C-alpha cells in the first residue's frame, strides 16, 4: 500500500518482512553513484544498489542510507533476493502512483 503523503510504500517479502521504500532524490542518487565508484558504470549493479538504497525500513526498523559500496553490499546481503524483490515491487508501485497523480492533475 502506497502512502503518497510521504512517498513511501511497503511490501511484504517472501520471508514475511515488511520492506518500506522511498524513491531516491537526485542528491541521494549522486551520492550513491560516488559511493559505488567504478562499479557505478555497471548498470545491473547500480540497479540493485538503487533498489537496496531506497529501503527505509525493514520490519519497522529504520535503515540508514548506505554511504559506501561496502554498506550497500551489507544492505543487499541483509535484504537478499526476497527483500530486494519486495523493494522493487514497492518502488514500482510508487512510480505507478506518481504517474496516476500526474494524470489526475492533467484532468
């Protein structure tokens, strides 16, 4: 269920954990790109890093935004595929909600 008031969405992963995400803004994306260093040129790695970095909470526990590639890796390990899939679904839901709001504003 998306909460457009603060632009977050929460999805349960296959392990039953509630994964809450928020879309990265331009500055957060820039910082993530710098943190990823040379790996930032790998589109697949960056896609995974963006998904992991968008996670705000796991089961209600705050997640600090990663500031280094090692912290991104740690978060990805903590999420594993189940958490990353739930985070990706929640981000997709946020995007769809944003597009719906944009269409409603045009009408």
